[in-house]
C-alpha cells in the first residue's frame, strides 16, 4: 500500500509540474512577456515609432491596459499577443486589470 501511495504521489507531482508553462529563452527586442504575476521586462525605453509586442507566455489569460486609456488589449489568451505602436514621446504606464493588485503586473514604456 505504501508503494502505491508513493507512486500516486509521484504521478501527481509530475502532472502538476507539466501544467506550468515555463517560457524558454527571453523576450525579443521590443517584446514584453506576460507571465504569471509579472511583465518581463517591466520597463522599456524605445524611440518614437516603435511597435511593442506583448506576448502571453502563461497558461492564464492576461490583459495589457494603459493607465490613461490610450491602449487596451482586452483578453490575451495563452500563446497570443497584442501589439501597439508608440507614435509620441512620453512615459506610458500599463497594467493587467485581471491582476491589478500585484505590483509586478504593472510596468512602463518610456518613449523618446
């Protein structure tokens, strides 16, 4: 009975470990990954006219919304992305409305 319980425990752990979506590599230039509880990177500095791609690398849905309402992606499902081109200089803060109480799910883009 102990062997069976141990095997069931190992199988459950294996399933749980395979349920997480750990991205490989790192974001490309001008790309921000949406991952559980964080944006990666959370800040970028780019020239005017740059298009930023927000890519969901998580199993959970995310959303990118500018604090002043300039852009809003709506739901971004796992594996999907959202792009936005910054046409004017400024500092643009953003957050995930699904997880707005988590500081790591907030960021900013400084456009020069």
